[in-house]
C-alpha cells in the first residue's frame, strides 16, 4: 500500500482516495476510471464515432424528438452555461428572467449582467422553491420578458424546482425555457418535450463520468438562429455544432479521456436501469443519511418533501466545540470528503448522495461522523442561529 492509500481508513471499494460525497466531481466506478487508461487521437474515426454516440445517447436520455441537437463544450458546466446564455439570450429586443433560489441562479444572472444582456431576477432566497405563479406574475409584470432561465436542482441547498410545470406554462405562453440541469440530469426525470428549449448539464454529475466537458441540448431552430450571437469565439455553440456536424471533430482539443470515460459511464447508467434506477439508488442513499443524521441530533435545512436525492444540507451545530474545518479534515482522513455550506443566511454544511455510492457507504459515513463528533467532544447538535 502506498503512502497515499495509507492516509485513508474508509470502507473497502474506494481504498485509494476518499469517497467524494459532493455534488460533483463525484466517486466513479473502477470501470469508468479504467476507460481512461488508453490514449485516443481526436481525429481517429473510432473516437469520432464515440462522440457521435454520446451526442445521440444524451438526446435520447432527455426524451428529445428529431428537432433537437446536442452540442458538447470543453470545460466545466459553467462554460456551457455561459455559452448557452451568450448564444440564446437576447441582446436588445427581449429580456431574460432568471429564477434564482441559490448561488447558481445568481451566477447565471451575473453572467448575463457581465455580457450586457437585459436580465431581471426572481429571488426566492436560498431555500424556497419557485412556483408557476411566481414566474407567471413576473412575466405578466414585464411584457419584454422573452426567455426564462431556471435551475432544476439547486445544489446550494439541494432543493428541486418544479421544472416540468414551469416549462409547460412557458410553452403555452410562447416563451423560451432554458434549464440548468447540471446536478439532476440522469437521476431526476426531465423530458425536453414538456416545453424545454435549452438544457445544460455536465460530465461529472449523475451519469457518473469525470470532469472535463459539458453539453447543451437545444432546439435546432434556436441553434440555427443563434449564428453570430455569441460573445466568444471559444464558447460559440453554433460554430461548435457546425464543426461536430461537418466531420465529428471539435474545433479545439477535446478532453479525449473524459469523453471515453463518459461513454463507459453512459453504458453503466443504462445497465443500472436508466434515470429511474439511478434516481432510486440516490433516494435510498439520501434516506439513510438523513435518518441517521437526525437520529444523532442534526437538523436539515429542508423538509423531506423539498429536498431532492442529490445533496443534503445540514445546519451547523451550535456547540462551541464544533469546527467545520476540523470536522471536514477528520472525515476526509477516515475516507469521506463532504462539502461546506453555500448558504448566505444560515451556517450549514452539505453531504452529497450521488456518485458510485450506496447505502453501505452512507452507513459508513454516519459511523465516521459519530466518531469524529466524539473526538471533538461535540454534544449539542441543535442548529446554530445565523
């Protein structure tokens, strides 16, 4: 066993590094990791076929009809978000409504502001879901609003927003509906035919690939109309799509290893039973984790009917002996990496329930948390007010 492996005492199966209990990057299967052992040329016909297979598979997974296209973009999910906002949000005639209930809605609004695109925002705080009525009220108040951007699962808190109902209303009103499904696609039901015009996600989330690229599913007519709209050469979705369609190649160096790993991850996703089975496993993970944490005395930010199966937010204990940095490091030493809170109103921390993990891993992290609390002499787990 090498020195790196000796640092961790986690459960078997991830003995070389800690389990990543985060919203992504996340723990991947051994076979996904193994897919990256070979080197691929970006011009190789086999690689181009693999990319075409990924694009086709993603469209199928989202329930798209023949009127949609898949454009893969090098870079993390935020690269594809900015690419989509820059391609499809109006510069002058029209305005984008960003429905924000956390940091990622705020980020989309900030990108549009930086691009100089007209934008207005619904602010639901950091732990409340928007309703169809919220969106309709905003649209009625400003006839210039033509596009709506909304997050499916806002991992600031883990809350799941009512995408399908909002998308259907946007279609009825003739508005462009754009969805950030970064942390949900592949595990939570999402059907583009509900009225979703644009959807963005990335490789290192619920399909359980590794970081390296993101992708945009978009109506072909909207993509064609975006020619010349992008503020960026690198992030131009129309030009990226043209290159992929012409010869199956990227305009710039593709993340070959990440794409090959993702192709393997898609096969494993299908073998597990697709979206329904993946979502059920994550839901079981969440149930075990939340039940165990509450039994210790932790409080959750969200009620059970609000929280999705992606990431769970726990309120910081008021015990003066609780120090998150020490808590984090001790858990990591035992084989588990969690996430700090991203809330602005209440101190918290987050534990992801996605990735190649199961109920055994959730049981093991609960045991580790209990041990760390004893070591830190933390006994009062009532939430810290903030």
